[in-house]
């Protein structure tokens, strides 16, 4: 019998200022994706929209208050080795304020976009998604699919 697949609704939010992207370097002691650089975001809670979740998570993880956000990407991440599929809503915003603060998730930091895109510890799909968002100035929402192996290498992408 096939193993049950667990679905998890999550969010990310792309914030850019002065040629830099806001990333969180995840704590090394976290169970999922320790030490990786990710966009701020996290799991959607009950009775919360993906947009509300993204804005809440950014504030909790970074101290940045996002005033508005636009949905840019809906991504499906299949982590076969965990029997888990993450449905990821990726938003973008240029309407935010506040000062960075560390959280239990990790250390938030502004990093030059090119430097971030070339960092081997930037979560693999984010390299693609950040580029897609920056290159796409349309109002269309992009849909993507990634399948990962246990080493977080992309073994299939669409």
C-alpha cells in the first residue's frame, strides 16, 4: 500500500530594498532545512488566508511589518523522502517598515540579490522563484512544481 502523503500550506514573502533581498538564515538546530537561507514565511494557520499567514510570519521571523502583499507564485514542493507536499504561496511586497530582529527561526538579513542567488545554501527552488518574480512584471500568477530528494536537490521541475 502506498504511504499517505501529507499536505502542508505554507507561505513566503519576497521583500527587496536597495538591491537587497530579505532572507532568514535558519537556525542549525531546526528539524526542517537547518542552516539554509530562505525567504521569510511559514505555515498557514486555521482561519487564516495565505496572505495573512505570510504577513504574520514575516513579522514574527524578522520584525518587519508588511502593509500589503501581492501573490506572485503558487508552488508545489514534493519531498518524496518525507511523504510530504508543501503548497507554497509566494508573495511580493514593496510596502513594509521596521527594523530586523532575530527569532527562533533564525537570523534575518538583507543580502545583495546577486550574492543571494549564487549562495549554495539558498533553498534551491528560491533561486528560480526569485528570478521568475523579478523577471515577470505581469499581474499573472505563476504556477511551479518541484520534486526534491533527501539532499534537497531538485530532481524534477516544471
